[in-house]
C-alpha cells in the first residue's frame, strides 16, 4: 500500500542537501522509469503486492503522488491522472516537473505545507517522494517479473525516513503490518518487510 498523509511528525534528524536529494531522486526515478517502460502489454492488469491495485492503478498512484507533491509547491490543484491513458507519458511529465523544481534553488528551498507538517520542498521530495517511489518500484518489478533490485542509498535513506514514523504509517490507507526480517536479511529486505512486503 501507499504512504499516507498523517499528522505532523518530527523529522528534524534528517539532512536534505539539494544536490544529494536531486541525484538520489533521479536514480530512483530512473529505476521506476525502466520498470514502467518494461511492463509487457499483457501485464497492465496484473495484480501487485498492493492488493487493491493492479499495475495500471499502481503506476497511476505514483504519478498522482508526484503531481500532488508539485501542487504543494505551487499551491494549486494537482494535475489529474488518467489511469486509462498513456501512463508512461504521464509519468515522464510528472517526473520532469519534480526535476525542474529541484534544479531551481529558490523553488527547492520553498517551505510547503501538508504531509508531515511544514518543510522545504527538497525535504518533501527527499523523504516522502523518494521513499514512496522506491517501494513502488519494487511492487511494479514484482508484479511484472522485472529486476527487483533497488538503489542501495535510496533504501538506506528510506529506512531512515520511515523508521521514526512507524505507527502513523499503518492503517487502511497505509502499510500492512510489519514482517520480521529473516536472520541475515539485507537492507532492501528489511525495508520491504518494514513496509509489509514479503520479497
């Protein structure tokens, strides 16, 4: 399932350097792009680890989350996603909008309100958007038989972001209950288990 929008949580322990966030976001977005491009035509209706979504629903969710994050910066209504349209094109457009905002120092540092309280736009991208996109990259890969390996640094930062807000992340629109990682589990497995996935 997806990362919800709970009440204000303290995330002051994390540091969000614009250059680092921009590079990490691009790597994570590249990974998601590759999986969307690799979806076989017959797999768009396949079920995903998010039990209520098929592949088309999942990609539409990630696109929609990007537009909502961008809308928080511009204080406007988010672009509507057409789940039955060209989702690869919509994804590329949404991604390009985030990259453009990160490349603009003034916009990237603008404080936005909403998910997890007030924070600079770059922090919202580096925390919420990167973590959400990363976990759903694995969901998409698993549903369509593609490479399930995730960006290692992205995994480490997602764990850093999600661990302090464990309880608010659970619920009907949040993560499933945590799974205890097996002995010797790598960091990616620990992240996925934390998010209720069983790789």
